[in-house]
């Protein structure tokens, strides 16, 4: 464990809230600019084929999957947002987890805002997508999507690396001690002497 003490729940919650608001604002502002300045469904080459803006309104999930069940995505986004807020209020005391969850919450709220407030109606609104990087993936996405994907990868890495929400870490020494304790008795030095 590092020399820094764990955060208080209020401090972790504050970090999460500030980052979520910043990402939400960046996402919604970029979507506003895209709607105001880009022609619908026409490519605008910003950096050749490296970066293309292509304004679409997506009723489904990634790659426009599930267009007929948009309301399910609204419920899923709301549940993820509620789970992050609950974790912030009750479990998170790690600075790293607070940053990751704050950025993730901002991305989730960005697309949830579209689902709730954009046409065609409340709860089934279409998400505004406008970023296309065909060299990387055949999808059109937005700022919220960038934060959702990168922060979900970060969550997976934190779990794999043994970083806990409370700021503690799984100690390698404890893992090694557990492995030694599980070793068969025949491997022990006293057994080898017999």
C-alpha cells in the first residue's frame, strides 16, 4: 500500500462528481457543435482518412445494434450510473478508482442524456455520434463513448492488478504465502530429509 492515506468517502465522491460533470459537459458541447456545424450523414475529412466527422443519430448501441429496443439501453445506462453513485457513496476510497469511475460516469451520463432528452422522445432518444476513425474501427462514436470504452478497460486493469475500491492492494507476498501453504507436504524440507 502506498504512503498516502485512503480518501474519505466525501472526497472520493467529490472527485467522481467533478470529473463526471466535466466529461458530461465536454460530451454535450461537442455534440452541440457537431449538430450545429456538420451536414447530416456526409463525411467531413478533418485529417484525411485518419479522422472523419460524420454526423448520425444512433437509435441502437454500438454498430447500431438493437435499434428496436432503445429503451433497454436507457435502463442499462441508468443502472450503471446508479451503481457508480452507490460505489462513490459507500465503497470508493482510492484516488485511482475515483478518477476512473468519475470519467466513466461522465461518459455514461453523456449518452444517457441523449437517450432521455433527444428525439424521437423521452427514454428512446437517439445518441448523437460524429467521430469516425476508419483506420481503427468501422464505427462512428462520440466523446462519451471514448470515455466509456477507455474507462471500462481501466476498470478491468485495476481489477486484474488487484487494486481495491478502498485503496488497498492485493499483496504479492500474501499470494506467495498462500501458494506455499497450499504446496504438498512432500515438498517441505522436513519431508525431504526422511
